[in-house]
C-alpha cells in the first residue's frame, strides 16, 4: 500500500466533487471573465490609463485575474477540509493506514490542480479576445504561464493549509484568507502596475509573492519587452522559493483530529 | 437475605430505569478496582490486551488504570455510560491517540497507524460524504486500504448483497435512510477484510428492525473468524450479540466476563406485577421476604427481583389475594447484571 495510491484516490475524489458542483465550476470561470469584461472595459474607456507598459487595460488585467482566480480556488479547495471534517469523512481518512500528512497532501494536491485548471482556463478563454504580445511565442509563453500558475497555487495551497490547521471554523478560515490575500492581491500589480506606486506601497509589493506571479504572467503574455517588469529570472526563483517554503510549512503542522471528530 | 442486593421502593418506571442507568452512573465519581468474574477469563489468544492504561484530556481523566483482555474471535461489548471511557479506549486501539500510561497490545503489537490495515472501524456518528455514491464511498475506502480495483469490485458486490444495498450501488449517500447509511458504514469497515472490527455505538439512532438486520448481516457467517469490539450503552443489544462484556465506569473496567458469568449470583428472575393500589407496608414486607431482592414501584406497576418466582408468587397471592391483576416473570438480563455490578460499586462509594 503506497502513499501514491492514497493521494490518487483522494485526488480523484476531490476533482470529482468540483466537477459535480456545477455552480462552483461555472462561477469560478465566469466570475473572472465577467471581471475582465466589465472592469477591463470600464477602466480602459472610462479612465483611459496612460501608464500601462504595453497593450490596453483589459489585456493587462488578465494576469491579475488569473492570480485572483487562483486565490479564490485555493480558498474553496482548502475549505473542503472543513466540509470533510464536518461530514465525518475526514475521520475515515485519518483512520486509514496512512498518516494524516499523507491524507492532507493528497487533498492539497487536488486543490492545487483545481486552482491551476481554473486559472489556465481563464487564460485560454481570455487570450483570443485581448491584446497579448506573447514576446516568447505562444507555446513557450503558455508553458511559462503553466509553471507560474503551478508555483502560485502551491504557495496558496500551502498558505491555506497552514491557516486551516490553526483555525477551527470555516467562517474564521474564510475571514482570515480574505483578510490576508486580498491586500496581497491589491499590491501585487494585479490591477495596476507597481513601478509608479508610492515608495511604501512599492516596498510592500516587492515583498509580496503574488507580485512575482503577476509579473511573470504579464512578461510572457502581455508585454512586448521586459522593460517595466522584474523579468522571469527574478520571478521564477522568488516564486519557487516562496512556494516550496510555504507549502512545506502548510504540511508541518497537521490538524489533530480526535476519534470523536473534534 | 444478601445485603448486597439493592432494596428500594422508588417512583421509577421500568422503562425509565433503563434510561436512567447511564445518566445516574455518570454522577458517581470515586475510582474503583477492576474485577474479572472469570478468573480464567483471558484467552491465550488475546487480540487486545491493555494493562494499566491511562489517558487524560486536560484535567479530565478519560482512562485510569484501564485493564482489559479481549479474546480473539469474540464479540466483546464495552458497556458503560457516556464518559466511561469506551470511545477513548477505541481511539487508542486505532492509534489515533497515545496512552499517557500503561501498555496496549493489539494484534500482537503496539497500536500504530500501519496496523489499521487489519482493523475496521465504525464511528459513533455518521462518517459519510453525502455527495458521493455508495460505490464511490466503498471504492475510495478500498483504495485507501491498498486494495486493487478488481478485488474492490468483487468485495463491493458481495458486501452490498450482504447488507441489502445492492440496488443502491449508484445512488448518492444523501438518498439513503439512516439505517442504510449505517449498513454502508459496516460494509466499508469490512471492505479490507479486517481481523478486528471496532464498533463505536454503531446502532445509535437506528430503529429496531434496521438494528436486527444490521447485526444479522454482520454476524452471518462470521463464526469467530473476526473479533468485534462493540462500545455501546445498549445493554439489551450487548446481551443479544456479545459473548463477552466489560462494564466500564469513570475510565476503568469494573468487571468483565461472559453475560452468563455476570448474571451469576443475581436474583434469577424478575416479577412484574400490576397491583391494585399497593401500600408501602405490603411492599416493605415483600422486600423482607427471603429470596426477594429489588422492589421498585410506580403507581400500580411493581417490579421485584426474586430467587425463585415459583415460591414467591403463591406467597404474594397470600399477601394480597384480590389485588394482583397480572404477573409476568422474566429471567435476569444483562441490564440487571449491569445495575447490580455497577450500581453496587457506586453505592459503596457514595456516602448515604
């Protein structure tokens, strides 16, 4: 009996749950697209931003929307921990021959894949309708997007897992996830470029892992050159280190579950 | 007249008496020593052996010097009120917690997660995902226990047939009745063909028909092939299905043995009377007769435990020739044994 078999079983089960939950599936794709259509066009035409480094604001907003989609999906995926605990099924997993860490890893990998799939789907659906530069070519650019989204979702899954292992209620978990991740989104360059920000906000942006994910996606999809961006040589190492560190941190502390399910 | 038999004339109904046993016991607080009725009670093939086990949750002592031996192949009942340590002990066996003191041997080893592959568990409360189908529920469990897909398919078919759920293979769990869900959980616990089954109050909230169907299906064809450890506070259920039981209180085993051993020494029979306005003096007289034990009255209903009903009944008619409307004679039950062993212990500990 291998841990891989357990991961595989839990992975399939969580993926199936998301596919069955049509409302969650559709809203996770449609909400970011509507966000792009209305906010992108509204700001492009209503405010006419002039400091964008390349194409229009809608095109610029795609990277931020992908990051936002990942944030939402990682929150929902991690919240399944609470649902499993409350239905009692988590006790069944924890009373199998596998360690709680193996169980959580299986569930967390499913969350990473779900988040990746949703974020990439948003990219694929949006790409034909926006003004992307694809400076490294479409295939290479998309591969870079896949890698970026993978690292971003590992980071977010680790963060969510670390939080879930310390917060007793789903309501508290959602509250803290929003409290922590929304500000990170706001000064990540998701909705506006960070290079002309006030100094204090720029410093915060530089310390924000989401900034490097947004930057990497902007570089390979939106930008025509690397001016005004950190560039992939900075983005990928920073993201990889953050993702690895936070994902491991998320698995260090395994939530304790008693026989009675408390 | 044995002084150890409880004598009382109290306003408690018979049905209430059963329900209040568990509640009353929870309030008795002093520790007590373990006694095995059968001095040869441990099997040379003990599948579970606990010695001096202690477990605390904060300041609360869940298990205290807990000793127990469960013979291989038995259906062993852990009986006690809520908080007596039944679930705590099972959680130690399942290696979900570690004992603070003492030693536990299960399947010849110390409890550890890898041993769970030889153990099946059914929790006190439902532990099912309502959005999964019956087939998905069992398949997931099978894969977590490392069973190959072909074997899973064969076992699912066999177990669903055994538990009367074949028709519900592709139905969502949310569509199953409470009893069906319990049967599904039993099937899931048996899917990896465990040597030991840990059942934590598995029939709580299940109606009598479902309960009977569940036990019939579970025990059918077992014939000692598998050991079952049943934690319950349903004494009638334990009397029916268990071949050995232990009475627990305050985290300790008070007494353990077969139901017959535990009933030994009790008043052998219980006489239930419908008596037209019995007076206290008559009831006190009955309680003083040789061979009489407990006397409980509520209204016109009177319950008396006796050594020999054939001697008691003629004497009763002599005392109240026209007042007795009906008589029912019953053999001693495990409930009587429980009340006797646990109640007597508690009375020794509570002054007054």
